[in-house]
C-alpha cells in the first residue's frame, strides 16, 4: 500500500510541469512554442556568426602567429595599418569596387527587369537564359572571362571594327578594375533582375492607367510611379550588392592576383595574404574589423536615408 502511494505521488510529480504548461494562457503558450522553434537559429547565429566576429575583434588587439599564444598589443595593429601604404591602396580599391559594382549592378538589373516586364514574346525565356549565369561556378566564370579579356581575345576582336587592335584589359592599371567591376555586374545583375521584376509586378496596374489618363509620359510614369513604389526593392538591392562586393575575393584573386601592382588588390585579399601567407593573424583581424566598420556605417547610412524617404513619401 505504501509503495503504491509512493508511485502515485511520483506520477503526480511528473505530470505537474506538463499541467502547468497547459494551464498557461494561450498567447503565452504560442510565445513559448515560437521561441522553441527559433532557438536553433538563434544558437546557430550566436555560435557560428557572432562568436567568430567577437573573437576577430578581440584578436585584432593581439599579436598572433597561429603557433604561440596571442599576446595583447593594444592598438599597435591599427597603427601599423594606418602607416601601411598597401593597406591604403587596398582600402581605396575596395571603396571604388563597392561603389562601381553596386551602381552598375543596380542599373543593369533594373534595366533588365523593366525590359522583361514589357511582356514581349520570349521575354521569360530571355530571363531564364540570363539567370543561368548564376548557376556557373565563380571559378569557371573567372577563367572564362580571363580568356575573353586576353589582349587579343574576343572582347578586343569585337572592338576591331572601331580601330582597336590591342587592349590590355587585365594588365593595365586603368582598365583592370573597370573590367573586374563589369564582370561582377555580368555575374550578379541577373540575380537582382529577378528581385526587381518581383517588385515591378507588385505595383498595381491601376496607378499606371490613372497616370496615362492624366497624360503622363513614359518617363513621368517611371519617375513618379515606378521609382517611389520600387524604393524598398532598390534599398534591398543596393545594400545586398554592396555587402556582396565588400566580401569579393575570388574574382580579383583569380583574374588579376591583385595586380597590376596593387591596382585591384582589395581588403579581402589583403586579409588572406596577411593572415595565411605572413601568419599575422592580429593584423589580418584588424583589417577585417575595418572592413566590417565600413560596411556597418554604409548600411546604417542607407537605412537612415531609406527611412527618411519613407517618411517623406508616407
């Protein structure tokens, strides 16, 4: 009898937490279920995203060669970067590359989306063909474009009717960076074209019909109807393409190796060379922190401009 009472008491103790959960208010239970579902993603971001980022910031204040223990050196790594001309050139190249790639990707992808949105026969097949470029491995893209941009390659041959006999696309300091920016736009513009096309299809046709009744030309409809309603999509494309451009590594590394001279050396290449070629992980971490700060300021600035525009148009 005593043992039966003990077993029943144990069963009651096991049931008590379950009953307490089901006795919670419905909204409270929904909240707990929601937290349970997003908890794995939160843990993933903490362990694999924010953890390495915080460790990199901590490492930037140390001297570490991947053999001995990190030694705290304060701001020495940042002082060395400020006095390093290669870092200055790489920083300038990175800013030029981000600005050029972002502007070109945005304009080209918007133009392609508007051309597809005209719904001419075969437009969908053209969109599919252009999007296939995103399926090619980035290494294959770089190798193909190195062949096309040879001084006597296909691109130079296409310019031959205009009297052009030789262009050192990738070995001239004045053409190397524009060539890489153009290849970047060729690679990523079709992807963002799909994003712009989704934004264009979401604009109600009634707005265009009302503008046509009021006598608005095609340019006026684009400026006063399309652009204001497409601003959230433009903001998304600008921010994402800028972040993609800031992290670019393989394209300049394979196509030019950072040359000629340091004309196409960007910060991501400098991080790799400083960390894994010269085993200066502290300085490499400091460069990555500078790159992170640049992109954080850029993104915050873009967000501020976008919110201000939303308040004006709202």
